[in-house]
C-alpha cells in the first residue's frame, strides 16, 4: 500500500481539473464558497496553505457578503447560512476573522432561528438540522453563541433523535450519518448524525446522547472494504470517513472501528498520478472527496497531516487560535 501523495494533491487543488491555473478563478466560476473551504482547508491540513493567495481569497469572500450580513456562494448570488459558515471558516484559516463586521453576521444568523429553536437556511425558510449545526458552529467561532436561544436549539436537535440512536434532518426523519448538504449547495435530503453530534458537542450537551447506542449505529457503517457508508445497505464513500469518524471521536467510541482498514480504503481512493481523492477506488476525483479523505486521515492521525477538530471541521491550531488566543504569526 502506497502512502499519501501529498504534493500531487496540492497540485491538484491548485489547478482543479486543469481548468485554469489560478485557484481562485476556478473557485469563483465552478466551486464557489464551499469549494474554497474544502480546497483551502485541505491545503492547510497538508501544511501548504501558503501556496494560496491570501489577499485574493479574502477580497473575493468579502465581495460575496450581503447587506443582510450573510454570505452567498458566489458574487451576485443570494446569501445562505451554508455559505456564511464556509466564509467564516476560510477567514479563520487565514486568521482574518477580524476583517468582518461580526455583529452584522451574528444578526443575520440570529434572524434565522425559529420559535421552536430550529434554524432556517435563508429567507425562504427551509428548516434542517444542518442549519442548526451551522448556526451554532459559526456563532461559536465568532464568540457570539450567547446571542441565540441555545437551550431551544439543543431541544430541537434532540427532538430529531431516533430509536436507533441516530438523527434525522427533522423530527421523524431517517437516520443518516452525513449528507453532502452541510458544506455544499445540496438542499434537502437526509440529514446527518454529524451535524447533530457536532452541535451538541459545541454547546456542551453531549451528555444528553446515548453514546453506546449511537456509537453502535455509527460503527456498523464500516463495510468489508474498510470504508464507511452513510446508511445500512449503502456503498462506502470516502466522505463518511469524516462524517462517521468525527462523530465517533466526539462521543469517544472511535476504537470500535478498524482504523487501519479505513486508512487503506482512503488511500486506495487516491489518484496517485494526478492527485485528488474520489468517493471510492477508481472513480473520478473531486475537491469535495479530496478534502474529506484528507480530513479523515487527519482524524486517524496519519503522519504528515495536521490534526483537525472533529466538531468545527477546522485544523486544531486554527481552533486553538480562535478560542485560546494569540499564536498569531509575526
């Protein structure tokens, strides 16, 4: 088994599908705000964030902010809570959160909380536990979690818990380990355990979960190849190396899966010639699976990959800088 072809993954991200040489032009035309988050976080986890043009990235992100305080997926698009979190996460990578009007962003997110504690994604009102996680994560990164009704938000998330220990996207929805919606343009579909567990972790509410029951449901996601799936009877997919693994780590049950087999599965999904990681071996690579593959290896403490925080989906050193102060580069 070969190792992680780091340099090739870096080259792949910087030239996404060789559409253009300039990384940000690709992000603007094709991948939008979430693509910037996946690609740049991958570069940071691989110790290569300095290969990106900070000023270009930051000015593009700020041009996606609306009067409402929310961010859109691209210039000229409507704001949405999904893109707002990605924008804050990318600014966090570069230690540039202080350039945004935090009160304005906070007010936008606060305005999306509903009476029952749930959150809408935007002005159109779709409700999903994805958006609960995003609101909680984003406000926490901005040190503004006290501006929403956290108690109601937690109560709503717990109302989406199922008999199998998993969570659905709304009360009564089918349990699902993860759906691409959390950081993509995908709307609807099944919601993930990750968002609910992550939100509960950030709010200090994990004691309200049956960790053994949930851990059992999650470790049952590992299939013979070593990969993880999102629901029973489904094919494994590299992205669940993040969704399932991060949840198992947060509830302290990660020792219930075979880590070595999972590492092998992720590495087998690499394009060792041109870089990038695919959903499963021999499929086409994309930046989404490249990020979640590298993030999964980070959670598995793979050599040469920086540690990632399982709740915030950002490198641990970035999270520590936000919450524990000042290791700013001089």
